[in-house]
């Protein structure tokens, strides 16, 4: 159950206006007996921001330490403290325990692995082909859209700043139906224009989409404020 929002008294507003530009927000919030979010939101509503001098000080090592939360400063390692695992040599398998038993052995693959040359339909509805078998960190390079491969096979590499797309009404995820006559190449400016609701929908629909976005942002903001005031 959320508690009722507390009204800002005139002395509190005066203190906020005078101290917010040059005081750490956590410290000011504790002094006012309010949450960090409540202080930040009220300062934003009043058009008050941190001063240039304060922000410049935060760029120094000391300022960065002061800018962290009080808990992180109090609990970090201090000079002279020895970690509990200092001097302990790791066992085979990278770490103590049974980690090595659960590691993949050479030639083993996770259950979701498929060989190069496999096909799939991604979450956006495009048919893709596996063209490589990179490890973690480069998995996104393992797959390529079949429509791109078809274009490259017929016309060579895709020029920088351009994308291959289906012609209007020709998009499909069926492998046999992805043919060169269904495809065209456009630059990213044209792609942005085609994907903009300003050009895809009538003016009235575009205005409704804008209003829906503005309404969603206000709802999300009020929900965040309510969570911070709990």
C-alpha cells in the first residue's frame, strides 16, 4: 500500500533551491528526510540542476568516490585489507569445486546448437541461414538473412549505407519463395522514411500514435514516482 505523497513546505523548497546545485543528492535527501527520487524529481520540476563546479569536481577521482552511494564507499576494500582468497591457487577447472565437470568438452555443443547451413525464422519473421560458428560474443554474426544472401549471390556485396529489403507486398519467410525478383536495395535514409509512421499512415493516425506515446510516457513517469514514494 503506497503512502500519501508529502507536501513540500516553503522552507524545504528554499533549502532545495539553495543546496541542490552544490550538494550531493543523497546527503540532501537525508537532511530533508525524503527519498533520492523525490528530491531529484522536485529539483527537476523547479528547473534546478547541479552547478558546473559541482559536476567538474565529480570528474576527479575524489569526486567520483563522493558521487558513489554511501553504502558502496563504506563497504569497498580499504587500503591494507587482504582478500579472503589471497594466495589460494585455483584447482583444475578454473575454480574450486565441481565446475570442470559441467564445462563443455572439446567437440560438445549445447542442445540449441545447429550446424552451419541450417535455416531458421528469427523473431522479426525473416528467414536466416547459419553461415559461421563463432563462440560467445560473436553469436550474432553466425546468422545472415537469406534475402541478403540471395542479393549478394546475384549482385555482389551490399554497398555501405544500404540495405536489402523486400519489395512492397513481397515479403515472405518461405525459403523457396525468397527470389531476386522480390528484392530491392535502398539506402538507410529511404529505409527510415519507409519505417516512419509519418509516411506509412494517414496524418490523423500519425497524430494518434504520437499522443499514445506521450500518454505512455506520462503513465510510466507516474508509476515510477509512486514507487519512489512508497
